[in-house]
């Protein structure tokens, strides 16, 4: 491993070598730019961060409530915040 300094503010960076199957690398090459990353290394660093600190998972109950809310919205059973403010005469 060698140590490189990073101007991005994360402090010192370690350079590592990783062997991956060609098919996986081809997939990375196809998507890193599409997903808004400046380069492949940034994409891989973000993937490593997600592996170490996975994003929060919603419970089954929360997912059920989201589906119910979507259905209510699609059926016109909800009112937007702006509509409520207008009905009540509330200004921002």
C-alpha cells in the first residue's frame, strides 16, 4: 500500500490494489458516470462506505405505510400542504 494525499478533505488516502472479475469491472465502467460520480475511484469509495456503514433499512411496517400512503394519494384521498394553507388562509 502507498499513501497518497487527497485534496478532497478526507485526509490521507491509502492506495490499494483489488482484483475483480472483468465482468464486474465492465459493469462499474458502464455505471459510474451515469450515477454522477467524477471518476471510478469515487464510485468505488462510495460503495465501500455503503458496505461499512449500510444505509438505514425501513421496517416492513414502514414500507406497508408507504404503500398505503401512495394508494391514498393516487385515489385523491390526500391534500397537499399548499392546498391546506390556501384553505386556511395561511401565508408562508
